């Protein structure tokens, strides 16, 4: 499996003024086989600012070593986790994609 996921996150100015780091994690699950086929973490160092932050995360995804192949017609779903930290403040949010059908 090889694909790119694109996610956008928004951080309000009231939190962004303390922002120091963020971590965006994506995991792709094959719902047909019940197995995880890919995972990727994208950490970033942030510069605090008194304005709202809107970041896009284009993340290239490749299969995990030893993961079973994704076959034509398999149903896939991505799950996301975004964590932002600033000083003693931390915020974490999960999300998940719509399902998609693999085409080879």
C-alpha cells in the first residue's frame, strides 16, 4: 500500500500562544481483514504566536514491514491523533476518516 493522506488541524490563538510541539499520528486499518497495515507519526516543533494556527499535514503512507498486503476491494479506514503541547498545557484530539475501498 502506498498513498498520501492530507489532514488539516486548527488551533485557536488562545492556545497557540503557548504552542511548542505537536505530534500527528495516522494509522490505517484494513477493516476487511481486521489488521493494521500502516502507521506514521509526524512530530513538529512550533513557534508560539498570538494568532490562530491552521496546519496541513500531508503524510506519505507505506505499508508496515511484514504487514499483510492490501487487496483490491479491501475496505480501509484511517484513524488520527493530534497532540499539541505548550508549557504545562496539552490538548489531544482523535478523528477518523470515512471508509475507502482499495483499488489496485
